[in-house]
C-alpha cells in the first residue's frame, strides 16, 4: 500500500475524478430530480457496484485483455454504446411528466422501481470498457514498486476508490433532490429534462461507439 502522502493524493484524485460530469453523474442527477434523493442514492449505489465489477476484472487481468485485444474491446464497446443509445432513445420517447414521481410520495415508491434504477445504473457503468481501462491505468500508479501481492493491493485501492466516491455521488443525489423539492419549475419541466438527458446519453453512446482503444 502507498504511504500516507500518496494515499491522500489517491483520495484527492478520486474526489476530483468523481466530481467530473459524465454518464454516471447524469444518471444520478436525473434519477434524483425525477424520484427524489432516495432514487439518486440507489442510482449511485448501482453505479458503484458496476465499478466493483471493473476493479475485480482489472485485478484479474480482464482489463489487460481489453487493453491488448482489439476484438474484446470492440465487442464490449459496442454493447455499452448500444445500451447508452437505448437509454437515450427511451428518455426522448418518454411521455412528458409521466416519469416524474412527486417528492411528497417518495416514501411510497415501489421496490421494483428502485430496483430498476439500481439495475440501469449498474449496467450504464459495467458495460463501458473505458471504466475497466481507467482502473487499469489509474490504480497501479499508487502501488509501491516493491509490493509483493500487487493483486491484493489493487483490490484494496479499488475498494477505497469506490467507497471514496460515495460522498460525491450521494452529494449529487442530495443536491438534485433538494432542487426538485424547492424549485417548482424543475418538477414542471421534467419532461424537458428527460429530453435533454436523452440527447446527452445518445451523445455519450456515440462518443463511446466512435472511440478507439485508449491503449493504442
């Protein structure tokens, strides 16, 4: 494991990276705006669960496979891009206001709805091969060269990164939920948020589809 200085640098870098807007942040914010803070937190937990899959995969060598195999990267890239495009089209075609759950009735939200929020957050993250490559490129920089069990060190640092991301992701969920409770225009214009989110998800999907393997 890194010394205290490098560990603090790792934590700070993780916070900065998690503050950067992307598909994950967009999904957390839209979930919280539509269905309240609890849905945003569930979305964040789904996304972090997807990160755990990537950490384990990278530690076991799957990340290295994606970095070196053009075929493996391309297959997962197209699957992830297709999923992001599907989510974008689904949001664009959603009926205005039909997906909005009033915050006053948040406590009555059904478990299947929250499970759907979790599942979509998980898939949004786990189907993006760039996340696996990110962990493969980022985490080893903080593993001491003389470490004997590098796999365990990788897993521990990956665990720390994911746990470290929760305050940022929960903060996004809380802020979006706070806005939805206090700004009536946000609730009235949620169908426009669906459209905007749909366009952004399609953009993320196209960007992923057109991207090259970062290792090349």
